[in-house]
């Protein structure tokens, strides 16, 4: 017979166990909202809904960073670009490749499960810029990711078994130029997913799926249909193949209930086939996650000749702007201007060059439009020009970080220009390649030994506090910590810690391949760890012909570092 | 004397004719190479690099030698490793053009 005291104890144990089980298996909307405050886990792409990639952890600092050592390494069993964002929950790391999702013990590096994803080989015909996947979302015990062949799949976080799978509805297909490479974002219970494929004559969109069931809830075409507002910015039926994809994950402001996402370049690349501003390509859009309703949009590069894909993640921050602290979104745009917009309504607060730009003299603060130079006008007229930046941009998709402590952005930039010429444009059909073959270009360099910089940039002025040069541009994202350390990786495989105040490289470790991944930091049992994927790939590695990369072996692996503790 | 003159005329005609044939063949190859470059930029450059210059992570097509044509066609049509199959997308004429473009830029002519 159980005593009252024993009964109370048992009830307490059951309650505790239930609570633990819930916390171990559930990632509620509240957990996701507080991700940036809980450094024991990494739940949201960008290390929190704001996408700041900032950590309050300070165990690893400037004085001891030189003592960083690898704790373990894990083979992804793949030779393609390792661009994935690692999600970490309860001592388990979830990571992705284009053809697999993996759960790994965060302390030992041993595999817990691996789910392989098959896709028809034809899928790869419309993957323009590296056969990659950039990561998964976690929600209520499910790992949710996109597959290359346009499906969203949810896996049980404990077992890797499939919970639901939904195919993106028509006209989404490989034949029509669509592929999915980006990481979904779960906002207000809705899985938000974008598409790649503006190089294959599609019409880009964002979609919402129910995170519990996978039910398709809505689609927001980034390009308006005929008759809708903005359709007058497209000539004829060019909107049907107009591009405007959404392949880089956005951010979410739970208080305003707005998701911010960057949209991609118009198609074809050759602008002479699509007269007009081409709304809402190359734009930052704010949408309601429950419905897909667009609340505001800001176009960075109207009538874009240069493929200045505006997909870079809009980072949310509260910074001094126009005399007061303001909630803003910041985008390091591929065209070379750093935009600061009011998060509430998209009002332009600042736009300054943060690299070498010659196609525009600046941004008109009243209209938000670029002040075009003759280079731009000549390009649009079909003349051969030398333009800075190149198609790759002043930055590309690699994510910047923002430190609320320093007030600075840490951006991996490119320093590469191009010659450019747009001949008579071809006629397009959906699914037909519409990028490279429609223009002519060559690489232009100021200095073959400096093709990129890691810069610490003031968001309101675009000016750098410091610039650390690199022989090849870094396509790794950056991570910044409260101890003023910046972590990033190089194309030749060095994983590095830099002083956020000076740009000095404090520590460097050679991983087996080039790094195009996304570093994250986390803690467990009182020890701080840093995790990143190594594995060269992606658009620059494949297409640039950069001679510095010829001896970089392929091969994806996941690495975790900590301070040497003996 | 007359015969000698006739022979000279015939020889000259043969030389001119031969040169013209050679020019015609060269012009055809040039057109194929140019068309092959367009095919390459449309379907292949995304993985094999701008202007056939690979950074080292994918096969350097400039290594293909003259005797590798059937191997090349099999790989293009059926796919190889993570290269998708192009059967049903690329015509035999386009594959021929592509081959001429690659061979024109090959390390070993």
C-alpha cells in the first residue's frame, strides 16, 4: 500500500519525467522564439529568428582561442558542397546533405540515424549552382526539410522515420525549372519554404505548409500575375518565366508576426527580354506566415541586367537609426549596397555601398531606386561594359552576422568584377536554361591575390572598421560571439577565429576540404563548442575557375571544436 | 608542250579545289565549335566551369582525348556519377557540337 508521501513523490517523479520528455522531444513556438537566449541549443536557421548568428557564449575568447582543438569529425559521405546549417537540440546535431538527413551525438560525433533521400537523376538538370542543401528546421519533435525534387518532408527527430511528406503543387516540377535547396523556416506554426531555379525560366514563389500535418496552406508568387498590381512592370507574358526565386532562408519577427525574405534575380539574365522593373524580383518582402499575405515589399535592383539576386537574408536588429533605436531589417545586397529598412513598413533608412560598385552612384533615399551610372545604361543597351561587382556580387548567399555588442556586421565579401554584354535575347520557355547562355562575360580582377575580404561593417554607413583580405573569397557564413570573436571558414579549408575588433586571425585549423558551411556555437555540461561543415562546392567553387582552388579536395564532413581541456 | 600546259592547269585546279574543300570543312568545324559553346554554356557550365575551366571539383572536360568520343557520348546521354542524364534533352547534333567545342579546347589536340 503506497503512503500519501510516497504517492506525492511518485506524482512528482511522473510530472518531472513527463516534463523532461516533453522538453526533450518538443520544440514549441516559444522555444524557437527564445532560441537566441538559450545557447545550449541551436533551433532556428541563423541562430535565432533575427538571423544575427550572434551567441552570448564567452568561454572561448581572444585570450584562449589559440587553444581550440577538434573534438570529433563526422563523414557526411558526400562529395558535394556542404552548405548546411546544423540544428542542435538536447545533445543531438541534425544536419543535411542534398541526399540525406543525419542525427549525430553532439558530444561524441557518433551517428544516431541517417535518412537517405532518393531523387530522379533528371532533377539535377535544373540545379544551377551546386547540388546542395542548406539545412533543416526543427518543430515539435520533427526535423523538417526540403528535397531537391520539390518535396517537403518531416522526419521523427528520435528515429529519422518519415512523419509526413508533401509535394509542392503544380506547376512545381523539375521540367518547369524548379528545385529546392534552401532550409525551411517554421514561423507561427507554418513551414515557410522557397524555391531555386530562376536560371531555368520559372516563376518564383514562397510557400506555407502546416508544420504538424504537411498540408499545403498557401503560395505567394514573387511575381504578380497579369492584372495584379505590379504586373505592369513585365512585358507581355515574360512574367511566366520571370524568375524571382527564394532560395535563401529568411527571418521572422514574432512581435510584428512578419517573415522577411529576399527574392532572386529576374529571368532571363539578359534584361532585353523583359523590359520593365520586374517586380518583385530582387526585393525584400514581408509576409504573414499564416496566410502568405504580403505586407510590404522593397525592390533593390529594378530592371536588373547583372543577376544581382536579392536573396541575402534580411537580418533583424534594433539599432540607432535617424536619432532613435529602431527595429530594422538589414540586407547586404549582392549589387553592393547595404540596405537598412524599418521592419514594420519597409521604409528605407539607409543604403550605402560596402564594396566596389560602378553601376550606380548610390541609392535615392526618397524613391529607394539606384542612381544608375553610364555603365548600367550601356549594359541595358547591349554594349560591352566592365562592371563591379561581378555576377557573384559584393556578397553572395553566405550569411553575415551581427553583434549587438559592437553594433557591426561581419560580412564575407567578394572583390571581383566582370566584363558584360547582353546580345539579342532568346525566346524562353519554362524549364529552359535562361542564365549564362543569354549574356557574355569574363572575370575582371584588381589583384589576383585578393578576391575577397572579411569586413566589419557599420550598418548605417556601409563603412568598414576593418577588412581582412583573402586570396579567394570566403563563401562560409560568419558567426560572432559576445567575447568579440568572429568564426568563419575559407574556400581552401581553414576554419578560423578572428578578433571582432581588429580582424586579426587568432586561430586557424585546416579541415579536409573547402568550407562553404555555416558555423554555430553551443554549450553542453559547461563547455562551449563550435560546429561547422567542411566540403567544397557551390557556385563559386564550380564555376569561377579560381586557380587557388585546384588542390582543394572534395568531401563533406562535420567538425566540432572546443578548448583543449587537459 | 600542250600536255604539259594541260597538266599544269589541272594541277592548279586540284590545288585550288582542295584548298576550297579544306576551307569549307574548317568553316563547318568553326560553326560546330561556336554552336557547341552555346550548348556548353546552356547545360554544362554550371558544374564543369565557365569556359571549360574547372576549379578541380568536377571532371576537367579538356582532358578528353580524340579517342574518347563514345565514352563521352555514353556519359552525356546516360549520366555519370552525379551528372544527370541528358538523353531526350540534347540532340545528337548538339552532342556533336559539344564534342567539337570540347576537343577544340582540349589539352591534347
